[in-house]
C-alpha cells in the first residue's frame, strides 16, 4: 500500500467515487451494489490489476467495528417506533432463536462435510448467522421490487437486532476454542451480561441523547449531527468497557432517540443515512482488498455447499421454528426465509478468529467471504420473482374488500 498521505487520499477517494458511480449501474442492470463494491476492492487488491497489497486484519476489524457502530445507530435512528411495535416479538424471536438454530445447523453441516470439530463448524455457523437488511433493500431497489410493509419492518428489526446476537455468539465460541476449560456456566454468564448490559445502557444512552438534543439550544445546527456521532461512539465504548454488547447498545440507542420527537430530527436522519452509506462503501472496499481471490478457488466447492445449505435448509428451518407461533402465513415466512441475505457483518466477524489465532481461521475468513458473496448473488436477483410467486406483491384480500366498500373520495371544491 502507498505510504504517503496524498497517495492514500487519491486512491481512497477514487475508489469511493467509482463505487458511487456503480450504484447507477446496479439500478440499471439489477446487480447488487455491495457485490460491485467488493469487486472493486478485489480488483484494486494485490491479486487484481490494481496491485495494491493489503493484508491487515487488525485494521479491517477496527474499521469494521467503527462502521458497524455508525450503521447500526443509523438503522435504529431510521426505524419508526410504531412500526417496530407491530413486529417486535417476531423480530426478537428471529434474532435469538433464529440465529442460534442457524448457527447450530450450519455448524453441524460443516463439521460433517469438512471434517472439522463441531466447535470449529459452530464458529463458522455463528459468524454467518446474522442477516443484513442493507443488502436486502439494496437488491430490492436495484430490481425495482417492494416488500409488504410488515415484512420490510420485520426484516429491518431482525437485521438490526441479530447482529449483536451473532457477535456475542462468535465471541463466546472463540473463548471456548481458546480456553477449552471454560465451563457452560461461564459462557451463559458471559451471554447474559453482554445482552443485559447492552440493553440497559442502550436504552439509557438513547434517552439521554434525546434529552440532550432537545434541551441543548444551539444556534449552530451543524453541531447536532456531530453530537449524535459522539454519543453513538460513547455508547459503544462505554458498553463494551462494561462487558456489554456495544452493537446492541448503539442500535437500541438510535431506536430510543427516535421513539419520540427529537430536535432537528429530519437533518439527523439524513446525515446518518449518508454517513452509513459512506461506512458501508468503505467497509466493502476494505473487505475486498483484504480478500485474496487466489485463496477463494480451493474453498469454492465447500463454500458453495455450505452456502446452499444455509440458503435452502438452515435459514428456512430457523425461520419456520422462530415464527411457529406468529400470525404470519406460511408464504410470508417463506419470503422472510429467502430474503435473509448475508452482508459485510459476517466478513468483519471473520477477522475475529484470525486475530485470536484460532485454527482454521484463514479458511474460515475466506469461506465466510465466499458465503456472503454467493448469498447476495444467489438470493438477491430472484427476490422480485419469488414475491410474485408467493402472491405477496398485492394487498391482502381483506384490505382490498375494505377499499372496495369505502365511499368514493371527491376532490375539494
């Protein structure tokens, strides 16, 4: 990699601008944008024509954590509380039962077909267990398709709340692999502390942030977004320092800031939406640089097997079990199962075993990258077709009947 600050500015800004230009290409041809972002990073890397050698898992993890903090906060801030309440229990079920069952099923399958220990397979399963709503909605925009509002809200809530679950599960398994003497009680204690501290501090910091934004009367409007970024980073750092899940905390903080009206709400949402896009593009580019395409070929066969198992078996089973007592129809559950795309979060999590020195860590990293990429390529393009096949592209019959019986609306004089 170039060492001068000028060269770094030129390369970074050129890659960002090129990535933004590809969004137009994505919309026109229906290619998922995040795939193009990653491909640009891979082409610019050491195995591509760009020839930029980059191999720094520590930097990737650090940038990934910062990016995820800001993306999750933006996701919470962009979520309307009234829409969340309607799908709250279904979302929590998917982000807990769904994640655990997905991880265990994938872990079992990998241990069978790859010959790894169950814990090593479970680590891979935990890493790929969380979904990415950004990937889903980028694909939907590219394909000019729309999900029913209830399902869109459910997917958004699931992806925001299952990332922390995936992180905690990944860290717990790494702890068990690094220190085999760790007891089940210690693991359960770790999980409970992570989720409890994360939830409590997330709610508290969200309420404090909203109170501060509403109370602090400043004529400088541009300072409010800066304050919100500082609060988001403080929420993550404080929670992680107290052994809680910082990712859960920042998502809940954003959600609770938006729970009631907040000063300069529209400008804050727009600012964080743009910042989240910058973080996503940067993260995908860096991940593309970190991956060595030559190392993907040897694991392509097993990677495709695991990806197909995840898409066709593990994800559907976990969704059907998690939503077994919900009011969602089988067709709606099937759509939820199909659109559970994997994004950049699993690839960032895959750097954790590398830095922890876990056996098979390099293979896990490239397998996760292959699975995330194939998930978007295999699941993304057929989504509009599947929505039509499941007949979910039209309003429910009851709603149509209400509209039919409603009195005609006349324009005002």
